[in-house]
C-alpha cells in the first residue's frame, strides 16, 4: 500500500536506502568497482562519499520517481501518441493491449 509519509521520509528514500539495504549496496557496487579499477579504490571511496555529500542519491531518487510516475500515468490512462518528425518513416500503429496479450 502507498505510504505517503514514509515516502517523504529522508531516511527511507535516499541515504538510508543505500546504507541499510543490500539492494542499495548492490546498486553502488558497479560504480565503485569501475572507478576502483581505473583510478584506484581509495579514489573510488572518496568519489562515493563526495557524491553522497552532493546529494546525488536524492537526485537519483527524484529522477526515478518522476519517470515512474509518468510511465505509470501513460500506461494507466493512455496518452502515448506518434509525433511525426517529417522524416518519412512508416509507422505501424498497434494498441498496447494487443502487444502484451497473447
């Protein structure tokens, strides 16, 4: 069930997600490993904490929430339309329900 007050909580939606859950750790691990192999692991750890101080996790959470909101609205209410660009592409129009059902 949607819990509005928990969503607004700073701990559960940003910093706490990365530090208190295994999923948060697994999301950060590829970035730390890549920077660690390229520049050294000390630099990777410093970059990670720098990103936390710059509130990069809050930006990620905001972006993810905004995208999921609009994707959900589009799926729920429709609204995807072909926007012609004038390049002459041939487009086959099919309903979403026909594509996902067998």
